[in-house]
C-alpha cells in the first residue's frame, strides 16, 4: 500500500484513536475506510439510467410516438411552458 500523511488537530486525533480502539481496528484502518466512503459518496456507482434499468422502468410504455422525448408538441401543458 502507498502511504500518505496529513495533520489533524489533537481533539480529532483523540477521537479517531478512541473510535478505532472501540472498533478493534487501527486508526489507519478507520481513516482509510472513512476516505473510501467519502469518495464513494462523491461519485455514485450507478447512474440514473442504471437505476431505471435495474428497476425495470425503461421502455415500459408501448405505442408511443417515436419522438416523444424530443418533440415539444408532446410536452404541451407540462411544466408551465406552453
């Protein structure tokens, strides 16, 4: 594994050490997991398209116009536009 280092204030260090001890892991393990979780939240692993596909809601309507999503005429009355 590569090594990085960063500074924390004494109170954060004490809290990290206490939480790590309570969990039975090293402070490095706890910090590594915290960084991993934070980075995962920043970049969702699933796109909206992936979620829709997983839920089975893509292509559920049949016999609709081919240009339903691109032709403004089909959107009249939606969203207050016109």
